[in-house]
C-alpha cells in the first residue's frame, strides 16, 4: 500500500510539474501583447462588443496558456528592456461601461486577473450604461487600475475652424490634463497613461504625450516591446470582428518586431497612397526574408535584406482608420510571429474623423 501511495504521489507531482511547464515552456522574452476590450455584453454595438460567453472562452484560454500581468508591470519592463514571462499579456478596457462591472469583472475576478480601464471622467455617472464614481471606487478597491481616456472621448485629431497647429495641440492637451486632474481627485491614482480615443494620434501629439511624461496606447496591432513607440504602444482589439479565439490565439502569442527606425512614421495622412515605407530591424535572429505584410486583409508587396523590411502601399487610403500589419515567423519560438502594425488616420472631405 505504501508503495502504491508513493507511486501516486510521484505521478501527481509530475502532473503538477507538467501543468506549470505548459505555461512556462519557453525562454523569457522582452515584449508582451496588450488586449483591448470595450463592452462585455450581448446587446451592445457589435463592432465594440464581445458576448459574455465569448469573453468566458477568452479568459479560460488565457488562464490555461498565459500569464496575465498588471499593465504597469509590462510597461515598466519594456521601458527598462527587462525580460518578461514568455506568455505574458495585459488586459485593458476603454470607455468605462457598466457591463465591465456586471459581466466582465466577475469572470476576471474568478481568475484573479489584473486589468486596466481607460475612462472619460466627464462621462462617468452621466448615463445609465456608464460606471458611476462609486462603482469606479469599488472596482479600484478590488485591484482595477483606472487611467486617462481624455475628458469626453473627443476625436483628438479634429481641428476647429481656423485653428492653428499650436492652438489645436494646446486645446486637446488641456482636455487630457483636465481628465488627469479629475482622475487623481476621484481615485488618487497618479499613473500617467493615456489611451487615444478611437486609437487616433499623430506624431506631434505623441511627442507631447512623451514630453509630459505619459505613456500612450493606440488601437493598432502588435505586441509592445522596448523599441515600440512609448507614446503609442500597440494593443490588439479583441472584440467585435476580432473576437474569434482562433485568430486571437496567434495574436496573444505574438512578439514585438524590434523596429528601430521607420522611414515614414506619421500616421495622420491624406487620401494619397503612402508608397514605400521602410522598417529597420537590427536583430540577426529574425529572418526578414520570411516576412509578409497585409493591408485590409490582402497581402501587399514587400522586400527585405538583412536589416530592413520595406512594404509598398500603392492604393489610396480610406477615410477613417486603417493599417498595414507585417509579420515574421520566429525561428526561436516555434509557432509564434513577430508583429508590427503601421496605422493610418484619414479625415473625411470636411476635415473630420469619423467614428
């Protein structure tokens, strides 16, 4: 009997060891994906929603295969170029909807997952579908981090009539500063994170974000790493048309393509075709000859040498938001891809950016 019990204990310890290794089976990396959600509900706009059942499936998969870290830990690591667990990721929400509390939070709490909500202070408690300040405090007491999403979810690239570049920048930055002041008063948080509404930014705004000591977050794709633009870190949208777990699995396993230079980094554009854009990647372990670039789901022309990857976009850009995604299979991490996304933002004929 004692022999049988010893065998059983050894077998059980092996199972525990195997389960632990299944989540830690690769060397450390220096990047991590950041997921973006809005609504967790079955009766909200499809483009920004994930059903409760789908969200449960996402979280169950993440619990089995990934290590969820606070967004602050991931940002600190990529700033310092420090190693992260190979399977690390962060979870974020935009807009402060009440269904995050009623539908999302119980599921996240079951797994003890940390997460961040970017909110618009002027919207909190003003509509039935928004969190109240008491609910914000409740979630904060349970470990949720709240951060800046501007005061009232404005299109930050929209200009007013006869407004100069300097006047535009001061106006939108005043909006950010006001939101930060309210956040600090209501929550006590001093973290300087800004998620751009609609993911829209330009280089002038991104530069101001960095100058003011903020970290910026967009809505374009890719893992965030030490060479990512700290004032416009990528996040993977994980709801609406991007809610399929089959495709999200690949994104959650992605690695940041270490782009050290972009020949034409400005995301704010007119309708004109961008032409050729060159990325410089100084990492001999990455075989750029295996790279592929896509626009609107269609493969576009690209070429590479040992240190540079160029893609050519010869079609005019659509109004609103679009992006080119480039991926490269990793030879070090089987089944995983290095990922880089170049966003583009184009105003309509009236000079405004559509929702």
